[in-house]
């Protein structure tokens, strides 16, 4: 781009970042300082909340890394039949928010749970209810495993198989070759996955509330609910933000300098496994898919059918699904449009461009409940028309999910051959015409991916929607959470199933857009 046009793009991108990502950070910082002496909870209770949150995050990270890495290795490095199908099935929980899985666990276990009924002929009278640490760990692990599986599978696909083959030729057994060759190349990926899952665990609100496990997010909401003074809530948020910062810095240190790997390596040949190993691998994959997808969805269906047959009214879930769709579509469109100048500004990889791209990630990485509280303060200080309005909710979604839109657009821009732009300019076309006729058509798949990713995030978002939604405008996420709190299990299960039904086609559309983008690249 010409110098004038490039400067205009950079200024516009900086303005977008300054108006969206920075104000919540400033509010959190100021409120954290002002509320440091606020009366919240006693020191003993504070340590208990901190311990509960860290223990939950540690367990979820450990189990997710172990299971997700194992399933990725099986589907990427074995000669197991149908391994691609297994890999797809393992990622199904990506469309299930943690609180939907929590609803399913509540319906599976306990005295009236579906699993209790199925095991009754075997003499099982009652299974323990899904509450407490173990239930929260199981729930968040179900959500975390597909994240690890996806990241590790991609990393294994980029790894040059010649490295592992050389270790085998030198006499290393498979386990030793994995430890010496593959694991060092996975260190960066595993550290990133651990950070993402830990941040998700400490910021989760819906699942831990449904499963009755005390963490910081529950305490923050309890301090906020029904109070005019938000200082106690922000005092707890400050601690939560510090915990998140520790995880972010920790993963950066752990990632270190990842060993170089060929990005154009030939596909790795699957290893021949013995029959016993293949049977064990199939059993493990079957157990993971059954526990994470089949049983939860079957439980939700059973619960919904049972309630409807008993004449239970599910409530206005269709209207709430319409609200959720509307907010998600608006968020996807607005965020993708605003992300485009930032992606253009960051294309040259200058220091300022990198800063513009990094600042939204800082806001995104913070617990969403804390960011939502900061936006609530800004809404109270701003024009009265914005308070509890659709515009404010969409702005909150933009603030929270802007990086999800920037990433695909930035990647697509960097893949565009510079010679295409030079050819367009040689034909006498201006930068604006080149952008419209050359760049934008090539970025359509990436733009669709960005919009779908933001839609998913907004569609499933609970804390921000709970705090900032317009009065009387419920969404499926809010309805599901409220129904579980009030014991309306039929309504909760129907709302959860509607979320799954709406999410699956969009997940397929996202996969198609990703394939099209890869083909064009």
C-alpha cells in the first residue's frame, strides 16, 4: 500500500484498539487500586477460593494434556482404521460450552439420573450427584481435551517425520524416540494448550455454578449481585486477573525457544501397531467419545423427552434462541469489520503493528466476568441510552472476541502473494481498487471463519451476557443457567439441545471455510 493509505490504516487500527481493548484494562486497573481495601471476604475465605480455583485449574490441565495428547498421537501416528473419523468425533465437544456439559452431568448422575436408571438392573440404587471438585474437573476436562487434541494434532502434522525416523534408525524404541525427539517439539504447543485451558478453568462461571463448586468467579458474582457498590467485586477481580497474568507469563517462559521443524515436511507414515495396542487404542478413543459426546447428548435428549411427555412447559426457548442468534450475528459482523484494519496494520510485522495485534489478546485472556464488570462500569458512566442495550452487549462481545477475528484475517493476509498486488498496481489501479478487487475476494474464506468463530463465542458467552443483556431479552445461555438454578431441568435440557443443534451446522460451515482458505492459499 502507498505510504498515505498505510498510515491511514494504522491510525484507524490504533483508534479501534484504543476504543475497544484499552478502556476495560484501565477500568480494571483503577478499580483494582481503589478497591484494594474494600471489605469482601475474610483472608481464610480468600485463601480457600484461591486454593479451590488453582486446584481445579491444575487438575483440568493435567487430565486434558494427558488425554488430549494421547488421542492426538493415536490418530496421527498409528495405523488404526478410521483414525480421521475418531479425530473428528473427539472434537465434537468444541460446540458444547462447559455449562452445557455441566447440565448433562447433572442429568446423568444422582438419584434420578439417566445412568442411575440404566444401572438399576445391576443393583445400583444411586450414583453420587454431580457436584463439587470432581464434577467440575470432569466437566472442564471434557471441554479441554478437544483443544489439546486439535493443537497437538496440528503440531504433529507439521513435524518432519525424518526426525523420528532417524531416532528409530539409531536404535531408539518408540517411547524413547517420542521423549527425545517429538516431545521437545511439542513443548511450545503443550504450554500454549495448558495456558488456554487454565485460563478457561479459572474464568469459568456457568459450569462451576451449576456443579456447586466455589471458585473466584462465583464469589465475584455473589459480591456483584444486588449491590450498588462494585468495589468488593473488583477487589476479587484483581486477584483473579493476577492469577491469569501468572498463567500467561508462565506459558511464555515454558514455551521458550521451540526447536525448528519443517513446515513443508512430507506426511508422516503411520506406525504399525500390534493387534493388542490397536484394540487398546480403539477402546480408549471409544471411551473418550462416549463420555464426552454420546452420553451427554443422549442424557439431554432423554431429559427433554421425559419432561415434554410429562407435560412440562419448556418456556420461550425459541424466542431466546432468536435473541442469541441475533446477538451472535451482530457480534460476528461487527467484530470482523473492526478486525480488518488491525490485520492490515499488522501485516508488515512492524513493532507498532505487533502491539496493535497483541493488546486485544491481553483483554481477551482476562476472565470474562472481570472484563464484563469493567464494561458495566463504562456503560454506567456513558450515555444512558447505551446502558443495558443491544449496542452495549455487542460492544462487549467485540471487546472480548476481537482477537478471534484478527487471527484468521492476519494469517490470510500474510499468505497473499505480493506479486498479485504489484500486478494490480502495474495496471494503474489505486490501492483502494486493489484492496477491493484483489485482497477482499481472496480473504472471503478467512472473513467467514472470523465471523463464525466470534459468533460461536458470543452465542455461548454467559458472564458478559448475564451482566450486560438488555432488560427482558434472554438468550439460550442465560435461560439455561437460570433454569438450572431454579431446578427447571426440562427447560435447561431443551435450551442446551437447541444450542447444539444450532452450533453443529455452523461448525461444518467453519470447516468448509477453512478448507477453502487452505486451497486458495
